[in-house]
């Protein structure tokens, strides 16, 4: 997921999907970046959920140790 997010950053030259949403044109010249904005935001949300799940798992292991 991190690699996919980094690919979006490199492709569009912005740090976040919100930055891409406010650009008048995209780095690759495509007229409609909205699909990538949505996919990027979804990937970012999935990464946050995965990180939270891993943190919970680590906390559970430490609590039971």
C-alpha cells in the first residue's frame, strides 16, 4: 500500500490526493484525475486501518506478556 501511495505521489507530483483534487491539470495531462483521487484516498484509508490493526495486535501481545 505504501508503494502504491508513493506511485501516486511520483505520478502527479503532489503529496496528497487533496492536492491533486485542486490542481487544474494533472502531471500526465489526463483530463479527469478523479478516479485516481478516489483510489489514492481509499488506499490511504486502508493503510491507516492496517496500521491500527497492527498496533492493536502489538498492544495485545504486550498486555498478555
